[in-house]
C-alpha cells in the first residue's frame, strides 16, 4: 500500500469513527459504500479498509451479503462495557499511582486545570471539553508501565464515548461532573489507591446510569440517534 493510500485509509477511518462516536452515523444504520463516497469524497477502496478496521474495534458490524452497519447500542451492552472499563481503568490507575513520579503529578494537575477551565464553558464548546476530558483521563494513567493494559483500556474508553454522548443529552441537574473529576484527582495525588479506584468506579457508573435513563425515555424498538 502506498503512502497516499495509507493516508486515505487513515483519513476515512478517523472521520467515520468520529461520526460514529458523536452519533452522526446512527447506531444500527446501514453504511453503504456509494453513499459514503459521496458524503466523504473518498474512494471505495479506502472506505472499505477503514470500515473493516472499525469492525475489528467493534464500532461497525459486517455481515455477508448485507454489508456494513454501525454497531448498535443498548443498556445491556453499556452495562457490560462499563463493568469491563471499571476493571481495566482501575488496574491501570493502581499501576500509575505506584509508579508515577513528580513529573507525572505535575502533568496530571495541569491537565485537570485545563479540564476545569473547559468545564466552565461546557455547554458552549463540547469539542474542547471532550478533548480536555480525554487528556485528564490519559494523564491519570500515564505512569502505568503496561502498554497492553493501556491499549485494551483505550479501546473500551473509546467505545464508552458513544454512551457518554447519550448521557450528555440527559442534562441531569443533580450530577456534578467537576466534583467527580476532582475526587479522582485528589485521591490519586494522595496515593490512596482504594479511594481513587472507588471515585473512578462511581464516575463511570454515573455515566452508565445517565445513559440508561435516556434509553428508558425513548420509545421501545426505536433506534437511538444522538
């Protein structure tokens, strides 16, 4: 594969993945190559390569004779995903706390400060908040020495994003996401592994519960579009 071909595949992959996570390509919807070619202005070959890659990551399903579709979402899938994410996230956090030094702490504090500023304008710039949120959660785990653990955790984190966008739709007044992040930060800096993992588990659980409430409010058998 030439450099240009690889670039086209990577571009197709990034755009499709972003649109799936944001719900622009609705869960369960068909992904027809000809329609995507017109929408993304990219050839059929790189699109197929990108879709197969996304299928391998669970964002897309593929069936013989039926082609590609956006992977569906459901409360049961979210519960399973959230449980696995808690398991891997907490294990990576334990290792990061055990191995992190002064530079790790400084980067973590700085990432939280940037996130805090983004949270103040949350409703105005969701893209900025999402980027800062990603950076904070990455900074928490940056001292974890296991590349495989971080890689598997990242796959689940990206899958969880689809549901986080659903949770954002609920706009629950009783949830204080800033407080959740601060609790994780303070416990982590105190090197209190038990408290840090508990705060992380609650953070993931609250997102799960918010999303499930949105599911419950929708009509049965109606595909979710976010």
